[in-house]
C-alpha cells in the first residue's frame, strides 16, 4: 500500500516578489564572493606555522567560516525555494 505523500516544501510556498528576489539573489551572490575570499585566506593561513595566540585566532576564524558558509547556503536555498526563476 502506498501512503499519501506530504506536500513538498516547494508547494504552497509564498513566493518573494520578482523585484525583491532579483536584489536578494544579487546580494547573496556578492556575499558568496566575499565569503570565498575569507575561505581562501583562512586556508592559506592554515598552511603556515602560527604561534599562540595566532593559532587560536585561526581556529576561531575557521569556526566562523564554517558558520558563515552554512548560513549562506541556507539563505541561497531559501531564496531558490521562494522565487519563481
């Protein structure tokens, strides 16, 4: 027997108006570009031998980078799910 499927998240989702979604996509794209610079810088710093407390700061930076990347992905997913284009 097949159980009825719950509606997917894309159904019955209120859409963001087109003019707002265009601006949100632009900002999310620019944010991704800025985060890429931070990610690359963090990686390059991790290839060097840092003394304390700089190595602690690098660990803090890495944690912040991970959180920022997850938040950015959530933002981009939300925009994608709530826009028509």
